C-alpha cells in the first residue's frame, strides 16, 4: 500500500494499526526486560549483601589490599566458606555438642528464646533433609466457599489441636499469597474439602508466583486421578 501523499492526513485505520503495533512492541519489550532487570537486581542485592562479610576480616587480609582492586563477589566466596566450615564442624561429635550447648544457651535468654526457637523450627522444616514442608500441592476453597486457590500440604494437626481435630480427618495446609508466596495463611481443613493436584510443588509455586499466567504443562490423561493424599484410606 503506497504511503499517502504529502500533506494528506493518515487514515484512521492506519493510525490504529500503528498504535496497536507500538503497544505490542512495548509489551514484548517489557516481557523481555522486566524479568531480566529484576533478576539482575536481586543478584546484585545478594552479592552486595554477602560482600559485607569481608568486613569481619582484619584490614591486612582484605582482598583489596593484595589484589589492588575491589572484586565484587569475594564476600560470596567467604560466606560460602564460612557456611561449609560451620556445617563440617557441626557434623562431627564435638561440633554437635557445641551446637547443642549453643542452642541450650539461647533457649535460656527470655526474649531471644521465643524468636530463636520459632526461626529454628521453620528452618529445620524447610532446610533439613528430613523436613516435610510443602509435601503436596492442593486445591482448597479460599477465602470462601465457591472460590478456589492453590495450597500446600504441610502435615496434620498435632498437640492439643489433635484432640479436637483428629489427624485422620483433617490436614494442615498453607495458603500462599500472590505473587509473594512467603506470606500466606495457615489453615486446618477437612480431608474431604481438599483436592490433591497431580503437579509438583515447584510447578504449583510457579503457578502461584506468576498469578496464573504460567500454567504447568499438561499432564497425561488420568494423571490427576492418580493423585492422593498421604494417609488417606
């Protein structure tokens, strides 16, 4: 289609087509750049934060003195070495006894005790090889009947709660918020009110974080029917 003669206004259809193309290009550019920028920003924050561990070294041992320049990421290596060293120490008998003594000491400090014990229980659940956090992805009705969202099975009622809500009939689940799944709600629901999903926890987390935009890959026919709850009859 030849361009309109000079001085002649662009037709309305052409202007709409150009505007639609510009919007499409803008959205495509944002879809490419936003995840990259956020990823780089998070990495830069992590590296700069871990680089602060270099401050525990004596001035004579600072990498800048013997390298003659500042190298970003040296703190990451130092932090990794510290974590590995503490892990190796805590894995033997002597280190295990020292860690137990340290835990007992912190448990005796009034204010620190409540904070430390709570954080330790969460970290043990999430990081320990024997941890059982987020065992399975579920569908639950939330925040009211008729509205569904993804939740994660975390266990069964325990302690005094088990006297009122039998573990064989009820489940403990975590309902994450979107797009930040680290915030959410702990609820106890009846087994009959949850639907087990035939998707991995990682797939379900991606689904939640993306606000439903990134849909997990289609399962083979009959896969959803094969999912079941632990301990279900």
